[in-house]
C-alpha cells in the first residue's frame, strides 16, 4: 500500500523584504498508516514550515508531496481545501479553542463547514469526545473552564471529528505539565491503535521516545542516523498494540480522497532549479 505521506526533495524558500530565506533544503520523508512519528529539532530549523506543507497550508517551492498516494500538486485550491478538511486534523500548542463556547460546540464547529447532515453532527462530536476520553459532564462547560490537558483533548476531538487520516500536532504538550501531557500522549497512542497516522513536533525527548520513530531536522535537512525513541530514522516500525476501536465508540472509518481535479496545479510556477541562497 502507498505511504500515507510521501514527500521527496522538498525545498521551501521564503521571499522576504530582507531577501530569500531557504528554510527547507531537500526534505524527503515517508510515513506509514498508523505510525506515530515525532519530529524534533532546534527552534527555527523548519519543523513548523514542514508541518504546514504536510497540512496543505503551504506549498513547497519545489519537491513532490503524495498524500495517500495523491500528488497534491495536481489539486486546485478548492480541492486542496477539501482534502485538508476531510483528511487532515490539526492540533496546536496553544489549543486554539473558542474560549466562551462549550466543549461540544467547539467540536461541532468543523462539521458546520462540511457536508455532514445536521442530524449526524452531534453523534460524531460525541464519538470524538468519547474517543479522547473526556467525561460527558464536561461537554457543556466553556472551554476556558477546563484544565490544559482537558483543553488539548477537546482540540484533539475537534481535529478528529471530520475523521481525518492524519493528525498533525505542533508541540501539543508544549504548554502542559508532565501529568497532563501524559494524558494527551495516551490519547494519541489510542488513536494510533485505531489506525490514525500522527505526526507530532516536540522539543521533549521523553515525548519523542513514545513515538514509533523520530526524525531530527537541523537547518532544514533531516539528519540521518539519529536514534531516539522506539525506532530509527528510516528504520522499521515498532509493532502496535492492536487496531480495534472500543465497542462503545463508533469507529472513524476512512473516507476516500476525492478524485484529482483537472484544474491548474498550484505548483505550476515552481522553479525547476532551486537557487542556493
Ligand atoms: N512565512 C514566512 N516567511 C518568511 N520566513 C518564514 C516564514 N515562516 C517561517 N519562516 C522562517 O523559517 C524558519 C523556520 O521556521 P519554523 O517556524 O519552521 O521553525 P521551527 O523549527 O518550527 O521553530 P520552533 O521550534 O521555534 O517552533 C525561521 O527562520 C522562520 O523565520
Ligand atoms: Mg514551530
């Protein structure tokens, strides 16, 4: 089966008032279904830049990206939004919840922009909140009444509610103490057991140690041969505990990626030669 994520030779050069900033310098990486991958690296090394590309929030200056076998450079902007909304869930360090809205409303929100019939929305939100193990007596609380660990689990439920194939988490435990960070890690581990693919940026080696594999980025390049966590860069994956969902929770079945549009590729203007800057 095709890799869930397959990027080859990705470069990202930002053009700023001060000149060119060559941030990603030939990043190649594959991620398998059900893998929990950690990305580590110093501040400014390009981790979030890479995550934005993986999340279809940004396009590379050059290089290829196949998401579930689909060359995303062939997609129109509308198709990119469609794929992003259906196949990718985002979790951020600062949670990014609506503070005065209830937990349930925060999780329902992404469904309002999709084509999920209204009668199916609440059961899906309930299933997502159940999957992250947030007790029902919290569901009508405002999110600013929750602990950090609870807020992050609401954010994971919100990422999960559209049933993405991939969850991209940028320092999801960065604002949490170790006990609440542990709850969040256990939530990711449960989702991995249910077949979700998770890419997680962290500065914390003990978080990375829980991943199947860790890649290190330095100055916009993946460092080869580093060894952290349960796997090595490019190495074999640790076995997973299982793939079945708890009986009480509806499973988030995979939905197919839409066919590629024939619209002009957003990458059409990508230069063939990446300037050295
Ligand atoms: N939109 C942009 N325009 C110009 N430069 C950018 C842009 N986004 C990121 N950069 C630059 O890219 C470099 C890498 O930034 P990035 O956010 O990917 O780092 P990071 O590894 O995530 O760091 P941190 O650990 O601090 O979050 C930085 O020098 C940053 O200034
Ligand atoms: Mg970052």
